C-alpha cells in the first residue's frame, strides 16, 4: 500500500521526538481517525498521485502535515469553492474538501450550498463535533440544545436557533448524488465511516456527481470529558439529533454524469487584460532585476486607507507582468478606513511560490505606523522608501538596509493633487530600486490608469517628479 498517511511527520515540529510520530490532535479527537480512513481509501483506490485535499481554517488546517497528496489551503469556510476551482482546472483530479462544523455550517454555509447544488464530482468530508473546537469551544450551528459552550455558558436555547442538520440539508438539494452520516464511537461505526469515505471517492472517480460525508465526531477537550466518556456522549446525546445513515443515494439512477466545462485559457488573454490591441506587450527590461534578488523580489507597500498603496502595488505588478515575469499582488486591509495601516504584498519573480511577503526586500511606507510596524522585517541589505512629508522619525532597521525619505505628499500637493502621491512614490521607487526601466512604469501607467489624456499627463508628470526628487536628495545612490 502506498504511504498516503506519512509514516513520519517531518512537517510536525520538525520531526523532533514523539511529534514525528503523532498528530497535533488532542487525545480522543476524531480527526486522526478520519485522516487515516481517507488515506487508506486513497491508497486502496490507487489515486494518490491525483488526489488533492483542501483544508480551511480549523483543527484540520495542518492536514498537509500528515497526508502525502496534493494539499491546498483555503480561507475560513471557502474550501468548497477552492475545491471547485481545482476540479474545473484539473477534471482528472480527485478533490476532497475537509471541513469542520464551525467552518462549513457557519461562515461557509453559502459556499457549501452553492457548490453542492452545482453537482460536480467533488467530495466533502464534514466533521461535526458540535463545537468550534480550535478557537475555544464557542457555540457552533451544530451545538445541541442545552449544550454548554464558551458563548452559551448556560446551554444553548431554542431562541439561539435549533441544531443544524447539515447532511439532511445537503441531501435535500438536487445537485448531490450521495450523502451519508457516519460516526466513530465504536469499531462497527468506524468501519462504516471508512466504507462511506471510500464510496464517496469511488463515486467521484466515476464522475457521477457531488458526494458528502458527515462524520459525527468527538471533541473531548471542549466537552471536558475523557476520550471514553466523550464517545459515550456522542452516542447518547448526538445520535438522537443527528441520526446515522444514508440520506441520499441516487448513484444507481445516473445515466448522464455532470459535464465539467473547463473554461478555455489562452496565454494571450493576460495581455488583452493589460490593454494591448495586438497582444504584443512592449518590454524594456534587459532581464530579471537580479541586483535585488536572483529569483524572487518581495515588496511591501503600506499606508493608511486612501494613501494609494494598493494602486501603487497593482501598477508595479502590472509592470512586472508586462516584462514577462511572474508577479502577484495580495492586499490586506486594516479595520480603519483612514489611519492605522493596510498593506499590499507584491512579488516580482521568475516563479512565485507564495504570495505573502513577510520579509520584504523593499518596503514602501506612506505613514508612520506602517514604517514602525514593517521596518524591522525588511531583509538585511534591503531598501526602505518612506514619505518624509508625514514621517519624521525612522525606527531602527536591520543591518545594511538603505533608507530613503522622499516627501511624496508634499510633492503631490505642490502639483495641486495630493492624490498623486502614490505615483510620485512610484517614480522615486523606480529611481531607488532600478527594478525596471522608466518606460516599463510608464507603460503600466498608460494601461493601468484612466485613459483620459489629462489624467494620463498629470500622472506622467508626477512619476517624473518622484524620480527627480530622489536624484536630488540622493545623488550618489
């Protein structure tokens, strides 16, 4: 049998000591068993090389520690739509969305209903332990009436809503073809759970449609019971509310399996997106900006809402794509619409392996909180560019980091439009980093901003004002 379930968990605590051979799950938790049954089924069916597991936020977020298959992470509740994207992109893949009750039945309810109703051959394993296990034991949609949790310490009442019977809800939709609820509290039910998981994968392999397995599971920690008592509690308390069994199975009746219409992808469509009419994007760079990094340059733009950090990041990303490099832009917005800090992470790379930039080569800060927050994370030898019109003190920075202050806001204000400060910044950025030639940025501005000639011209002026200001302030740089 292929070792779908790793024999040694090298990703768990660096495989040191007992943690190389044990999961991070609490004693008596059902996740480990479900992982085992899923892994065994994948191995027995010979589909390891084309299986992809999707895990969102929750106790299973580290499932990739344990399963030697393709693994994708999803935002909280969004695993079904990530699974859908994987299936549509690679119809030959066997896709399993693995979710808990707080994840699927609460924040992800719209996603699971929509994807299930589409009926495409995807498998969802839904772990119902009646609580938000990972985040402190808050009340979940599946919490029982009378059950005490961190957010209903006196017990759930009907006024808080009835426990959600997810398997029945999914079975009531037209899209799914096989829905079953199983449990783990004894050997007989564990074998039924294994059988159900394997059948769900077999149905997917045959392309018959959407399959859904709900697993009633134990969470001893949040129940405040030992593993044996937790299993008894599941059997005595949960089963009357969540009866086991097949809720829907129409697989024998299917004569026309659903068709996966994969959208056609044309490489040149990317160039149409950035605005060229002949699909030929002009390039001005002689090569990759290896003076910054040989493979992947990480940049962080940070400021308060309205500073234009996100737009500047998008324009840089567009510039990188124009030059034929891999590039990503990931925004992160703070809770404040003004003040505080929000940021955008940008990669300019030969191949982007992760969109996040925790340690940037280059930091651009539009306000003081952003500089204080991110300056210590800049890589040694990197570059910091900040708006000296509003930032008057620079915090300690790592060794070898070059720090340049240019008054973006003041220059833009003198031009009559303070909103131009992010384009002024791009000009100074171009001069300070030499990441791309000036013409690369001008081409990005031409296609990335409004086509109005007046807007184009004033942004062009702002870009060159930024270049001029940098050279005037740092002639030797």
